[in-house]
């Protein structure tokens, strides 16, 4: 298993873009841009949910297990 399909999905997208008429450099850049945007978006949503959950609870201190 490869986490998030890194490598497998990226390689398949590059091959598909090249088959669709893009050059290798353009296809690679498009896939890397896609990967960067999707990573940043998921990270930003995760941080927003974390902060919202902490502020809804009324504290910014992390919870301790069992306490």
C-alpha cells in the first residue's frame, strides 16, 4: 500500500496527460500542482476543524488521555 496513492496515481495522471497531448514537463508540473493544492487544502481544513473543536470546548490546551 502506498499512502494516498503517491507515485501510483501521480504516474498514472502523468501518463494520461501525455496521452492527451501535453508534454512530459507540462504533465508533470500539472500533477505536482494538483498534489500541492490538494495537500494544502486538506491540511487547512484539518487545522480549521481542530481549532474550531478546541474553541467550542472553551480551551486551547490539549486534552490528556484518561483525564
